[in-house]
C-alpha cells in the first residue's frame, strides 16, 4: 500500500476525455461510451452535480471490460 501518495502523484490522467454533462438518454449514453472507448478515450468526465449518474451507472460494466 502506498502510504505516502507516491503512486498517486506519478499517475497520469489523460489530457482529453469525454464530458457527460446533460446526457440523460440511455441510447445516447451507450453510443457515446461505445464510440469513446472504441476510439481510445480512457477518461470519462462525470460529477455528482450533473445529476445523471443513474443513467451512466448501468454502463460501467462496458468500461471495465476494456
């Protein structure tokens, strides 16, 4: 276990990601996530304040298979 945070500091976040603000349609979410992962995106920007996590939650299995 990294108790000093060294692994966290050394980790890199992708510079470009997919934003999810105001996406609340399951068909659109599936299409966006499929296309983003297919083309190499690995950062999906979500936030509790977007109030759409219930729509995205059902697609986390797709993302974890990559």
